[in-house]
C-alpha cells in the first residue's frame, strides 16, 4: 500500500467514523436546542438508553420522563399489627469477674430504651425519640453475669406518640426458667428533621379493632 493511494478498506472506515461524528453532533444540537432560556443544557442517558435534556440545577426540561417526588404529608397512613414491630434483646450483663453482685437498675433501663426504640422504629419506619418512662416496676434485682432478655411490644399509638410495654427477664440456669425482673411503659415519639412531632405514623390494628368493638357494644345497649 502506497502513501498516496489509501486502500478501500481504510476509506470505508474513515467514512463510517465521519458519519458517527456527524450523527452525535446533530443529536447534541437537537437535545440542547429545546432547553429553557438561561439554562445550561446537557445530554443524559437514562437506564432505557433514551436521552433527555437536563438543566443546570439537575431538573429535567419539559417533555422529560421525571417522576413526581412524594412528600411525607402525601404518604398514605398505613395500619400495622403488633406482630410487625415486636422485638427483643438478650445479652449477658455486668462483669464476669463480679459474678453474683447486684447489678445497677440503670443497665436494665438502658436495654429497655433500646428495645422500645427498635419497636417504635419498626412501626413508624421513621425517626423516633424517647419521651418518658412510665410505670417502672422492679420485681427483683439482676446480678452480674446474668443472661437478661428484654422484650418490647407496642400497646398504644397516638398522632405521633407510641407506647411500648417492656418486660425484662433473667435466666435461672438451675431451673432453666425465665424470672421477671422489670416491667415499664416507654413512650416514644416520631420526629421530623427539625425535631418536631411527625404525625403520619401508621395506626395500630389491635387498637382500631378494640375501638370498633367497644362502639358496637355501646350501640347495642
């Protein structure tokens, strides 16, 4: 092959590359010409391979395939059962070197707070915070190196608050029984990013059923 006479093969390759470049420039000019005035256009490929025009702020131009964003206020309130959020925590508390010593009750309250937060989050599927502890009853002390199990169950739901009933037990390895240690009610509240109450938590199925049954009994009297 001489330098002055390129082969037919390389001529076809050059022609194909020129066509592709011409098509890309044409597609770019068409995509950017439909943008809004004052916006910087760009050609973006979505998952389906179609191009769309996007302005400088990231919003799609008119004619795009954008989906509307859903705000928390527009989310429909669901109804969930107690079984959907019931949870527990089991661990060996205290120190092994201090086996048999009476443990501080604060350790049990900390575990109760963790379980109540888990239960409230599973129900609301949103950020929650502890409001207060109520009806705390210490039935017997826990000892260092005890295996403690803390269970939590949702019993009441308000507009943004949730009441979780918490029970703590210790395992008696001699009798292989769970002995009750502590019972309490922990009130949790759903909050938004600003720390204000978030009033879009799901209703409690058992609570609604109880209200319906009590209403029917009142009408039957």
